[in-house]
C-alpha cells in the first residue's frame, strides 16, 4: 500500500529555506512525509506526495511555507462551481460530504 | 492532589436529570448549548462523575457498548451521520489527576469513541471541542477544529485549573486547522501533535510523546477504503430511484408504439446497467484503487466502467443493436468515471490542485459521454437503429 501518488507536478507547495528556523514542525504535522531536515533546515523531499492540506503552513511560525490549501474533493469543487465560491464540502449544513 | 470521586449524580447547575443524562461538563455550558444538548447522543458511556477545581467532570467508559458499535455501523452507512455528537467539554478516562495528560478531540462521536477506546487502561483527560459534529480532519480543513475553538475551550473549561502542567495532545490531522504556536501564545499551553490514528496513542506515549514517522503517515488500506464506500454510495440520493424509473418508462417506447411489456422486459436491463455503472465507480474502483492503472480517478473509473460494460455485454444486457450497445458503453463509462472521481473526497492523498486539474477535462468528458449515450439510447427507442 506504499506510495499512493496523485497527479505529478501540480502541487502549489513552496518553502522559503531562508525563513526556516528548523523547528521541525512541518515534519511533525505532514501526513505524507513531504519534508526532510537538511543542515538543520527543512527541505521538500517528496513534493508530489503533498495533498495541500495546509497543516505545515499553518504551523510554520516564521511563515516559510506557502501552499494554496483546500479540499481535494470533486464534490466540494462542484459545490463551489455551482455557488461560485471556493471549493467547500459544506459539511455543516447537513449535506453529505467528506 | 486527589479528587473526590462522587460516583452518583451531583446537583450540577445546568445538568439535566435522567440516567446518564445529557452531559454538560464543568458547569460551563451556556443556555443555548444546554438546549442543544437534546440533540446530542449519549449511549450511556458515562460511568460516574469526578469533582475537580474546574467543575464536575463526567467519567467515561473506555470500551464500546453494543450500542456504540451499532451506532458506528449506522453512521458509516450515513444514518444520522450529520448529527452524531457528544457534548463538548472535559471528560475523564480512568481516574486522572493534576498531572495526567490531556487529549483533545472533536465532538463527532465516532472520533470521541475511537479516542476513549484507545485510552483504555490509562488515566487521562479528554477535552472535546465543538467541531460541529464533524470528524477531526474535515473539521480542521474547514477551520471548525481550529486555533480559535481550541483556545476558547481551554478557557471556558478552565483547563489551567484542572491540571498543573501546560501540555495538550492534539490529533495530528487537526494541524490543518490549528496553529500550535498561536495556541501557545494565547493560552500558554503547548500543543503536542499525536499520531494520525488514535489506536497508535500507546506507542506514542511509550516513545515519550513522540510520534515516529510511521505513526505520522496517513495510509489508505483496503479496510479503510471499504469503510468510506457507503458514504459515496448514497451520493445519488433519490436520483438513484428516479433515474431508473425514467429509464423504465422510456424502455416502453418502441417504433411501433408504447409497449408496457417492453417497459419491464427488456426495461429491467437498463436498471441493472445503470446501477452497474454507478457501483463500478463508487465501490469497485475505490476497492481496487491501487491496482487499477492511471493516476486520475476519472480514468480509473472509466476503465472499471468499461470492464463492467464488457461483462454486461457478454450477458446480453446492453441490448442487441450496435447503437444501443455504444450508448450503454458511454453512459456506464461516464457514470463510473464520475463516481470514481468523487472518491477523491474520501481519499487521503489527492490535492486540490490535482483534483481541479483532473476535473477540467474529466467533467466535460463525463457529461458529454452520458448525454451522448442517453441521446443514443433514446434514439433506439423510437427508431430501428
């Protein structure tokens, strides 16, 4: 079951190594082992494993990580298209979702 | 310091009577949430109450009752899924004290149940935040399980008075919504992210509150894919009944006029074909996901749909004429492809950018296939094609 990879080369994840303070938080929160430590700083090891959940950027205190995060969910994107909003699975209104 | 165990019911303000009652913890519930309490589920998991400095805390069972199991099954099949909640607040597993660990989770009862079961045999506090009854990951993605709510719950339940240390353990998948450094800044509590799965909490504790890389990775094995299949199966809702009926009605049209006999036979075949396409996309494709070639879910679904269509053709279910057969191939393929693409929402590895890219070509293709197939099939009703 190793290595489910989705489409390559589409992920919006970016890391500014200059800003990294080496706290390792991105490594701790990433569910797909995208990051690795190199010379006490984070580097992106497996970019195509990224599912743009945004956990790393959210927990990066110096703000070294940028990613356009959102739901990687077709139904959510269709919801967004219909309503002209950002993709949203709309869980709270009682509709079925993720 | 030891807490006095009361065991029985306490004259706690706001708490309702009744066996087990609605759970309002720490005496902190405001009136509005206390009214909402009627909607919250309690399958009798409360075994007693403990008095603490931050209020009365329900003590809960760390095992599942048959009712928990039954309800879990129902929720997996979408029965009452959107309203399966526990009341937010503090709960006690075992007999925790001022140095015990605090585990934070959302108020979707399935999340809560998995956590308390994983803590069996330990003495620990559980802080349930209001994630609006949504699972941790989805709630974190939406921001409901977020920094603000975690901070709010720490404050209104007076966590600082309950324990001496200043650490809380959050599920790793909540990190999408929670900024650990912000929580620290606003409350003084350090956030430690635990493992992805509650069942890995014990190894996580044994390793000194460190989740090894294996515990931090999210996987998507067959068992977990199967658990999520029922959710997508009901995507079609009442259309699953309406569409086959419309097909049955149309099946009665023949070039010679309307025939009720044709409506049922071969009309029934259209129902079989439709459901085959639908289930090929939402059951077969998810189950066989890693073994089907292609990265795009829509292509995986299309491949499975056509495989199923070949099978149906060999059973003479796709009609006799070439036009009808091609029409069914288009409809089954399009339907299966669309349903498979929907599974991206259940999967644990698809990115928004990826799904958007996939949909840009897949959605128009799916719509064209189904419309073209539909048009072709209706044509065969009225002509000798």
